[in-house]
C-alpha cells in the first residue's frame, strides 16, 4: 500500500507540474479561472502527500498506521476533500465558459474572488481536520459552512440562476440550439441544487454527531 501511494503521488506530481506549466501560457482572459484550477490540483496533490506521510509514519503513530493500512474507511471530511478536486476544477472551467454561453457576458469578478477565498478556506480547514482530528474545534462543520458559502458565491458569479438579460441570445438561437441552450441551463441549476443539498446534509450530520 505504501509503494502504491508513493507511485500515485509521483504520478499526480507530474500531472500537477504539467497543469501549472499550461497555466503559465499567455495571453490570459478571466485569470481567476486559472486560480480555481491551480487550487484544484494543489488540493489533490496535498491530500495524497498527507496520506503518504501517514502511511510512512511521519504524522501518526505505528498503531494508527497499522489501522490505516487495514481499513478503507475515511471520515466524511476526508471524502469531501477528495471530491473537492473535480468540483473546484469544474468551477475553474465554468467560470471562464458558462457566462459567455448563457448570454455573452462576463462573470462577476468580485463575487468570483469571494468564492475562491471561501473555497480556499474550505480546503485549509479540511486539511486541518485531517491533521488534527479533534471534536473541540468542530473543523468539519466549519469546513462545510465554508463550502456551502463558496458554492452560493460561485453560482452568483456565473449567473447560474439568472440575473442577466439573455433576450438577445434567445432570439438568436432556434430549434435544436434553443432546446440545447434551455436544457443546459436547467442541468446547471439542478447540479448546483444537488451540490448544495449534499453540503447541507453534511452540515446536519456535523451538528448531529
């Protein structure tokens, strides 16, 4: 297991290096999108490095290491941190593409920056909840509150639930293109609602247990 984790960290390190090299390419528009992507891959690499440190004995005792090797169960915050990698990556892509698709508009940069700060705080809190597993700080509850607020801010930044004039694009597209446009907007709304619902349930679990 230790060798497999080490190889995984090595592969992810190569992947992260390639991503950062691509992010340096200019010219750049909507630079905030790149920060979301950079945070996404950094979270992925950090999670795997922590797991490698745990298995190699750099963080936990031998008893904890043995237990980690024999079980495949993780705390909820650990699982959510794994899920943050694709979620933040999607945020980075959507920030650059979705507002333009919805109505030839730019995202709300200030709200988008707020979302990035909140999701960064979420990542930091989640990592602390793994490194310092203590009920006193309720880090998992704080993690999900940051997560929830970040998603709400991001939705506002990309106009996921409207708030812009799309009459020009509605008049422009017809037939199949109009159906595709409407269905895409509907899927976006459903996806964000499901994400918020999942985080809300995690917050309830954090309060209950």
